[in-house]
């Protein structure tokens, strides 16, 4: 076990929550003592990280890498200069920090699984695949925690296991193709370079690239254009009317350089358009 003392920001859940994919994510847990546990497959190997208000503890081959990356993960080096709140409704919430994991493929796989489906469907697939193909979390991690498998494992998952997970062939093929290019993606020098590399791959567009770059590079300007809910929420919060993607980007233009940060701030307001009609249900076409 390795340890690093570090004064953490007040709201760890808000900072680390974007790396969680559903309430039963095998790579992310919050325990009763308030600690947040996360697993990662780092460049040095698998590791488990436990984060509290006082710093971090880590286990496994990736322990040193995880502790060295801890300040970036909690947004300590996030550059908030130039961010100015232009809408009255967003004032009084402070300036949200955006953390970065430094791990591309770890952010990419769940983002692809979340393409064009409801969250419950994507999270079910993520759990199924991690529980079957993930490796045991190093150290005294909470029961059931797993480390996501290496890219070559994702390339070899058979079609029937993708089907059992509830992920159709298109998303499976996108992840398998990206796995062939994982080393090049991980070596991207910055968010703009990663965007070009990601969007050159079949099945990866603006939304997926933004979701990955937000988490991997802490890109405060990467807006998830194409999200089913985001434009409506941003429009409602800032104007009282639902918006489409084009109108959302017009509303966010004063925040250029920090447009994702502005979206996070919108989320903190809790403002949502009224729900109409039944909620979308998760599809389940698996056969057992």
C-alpha cells in the first residue's frame, strides 16, 4: 500500500462522480466512511485508489501512478482563469472544477456503451462485461470491484457475450476497433489531438469524443453535443425554454473555453424542463 497526503476539495463526489457509470459500477464505489474507491488500468498496470478528504491510498502495480495523478484527478491543476458567469441563474454556485484521469481507453469504453441508449441499458452492459472480463481489484477493495480489462481483451470478446451484455454489434465493433488503436489514443498530446484521433475511428462522433475528453483531459470546453437531455436542460435553465443543440451552443458562446464547465454549472442549479410522457425504458433483447 502507498499513501499520499493531500488536502482535497470539499465535494469529492461531484469531482469523481463523472468517472462512475451507474449505481453498481464495479470500478467505482463509495463506502460508509465517505471514502471513494476507484480502480484503473494505468500505464504501469492495474491499481486501486481510495480517496478521502485527507488524500489517497493506492494498491497494485499502478499505485504510484495513481497517487502521482491524484491532484489532476481532483482538479487541482484545472485552469479556471477567464471563466466569468454571464447568467444570473448561474451565480452563487462557485466555479466547478474539472478533474482529469489521464486514461483514454478507460473513458472511451463506457462512453461508447452509452451511445444512443438510456443509462440503465449502458450501465448493465458495463457491469456484465467488467464482472466477466475484468480482473480482481488489488488491495482491500470493497467486494465485487474489478479493474477493466486490457484493450486486447476487448478485441477478443465473442459476439455472444456482447449480446448477453445487451450491447448490439455496432457498439461492440466500435469498441473492438478502438482497442486496436488504444496505444495511439493514449499517446495523444492534448485534447484537440485526441479529438482528431477519436473522430477518425468508425462509430465515434462529437458526443463520444467530448465525453472522453472531459474525463481524460479535463477539457472544460468539450460540450457533449448530441446528448438527449443536455440541450433541453441548458436552454431551460438559461432561458426558460427548451433548446436544440444549435441554440445551446449559441447560449454557451459567452463561455467559450469553458463551455463544458458552464454545463456543469447548469447541472448544479437543479433546473430541468418538466417531464412529459413515460420515461424511456432500457431495451433487453438478450437470450440466455
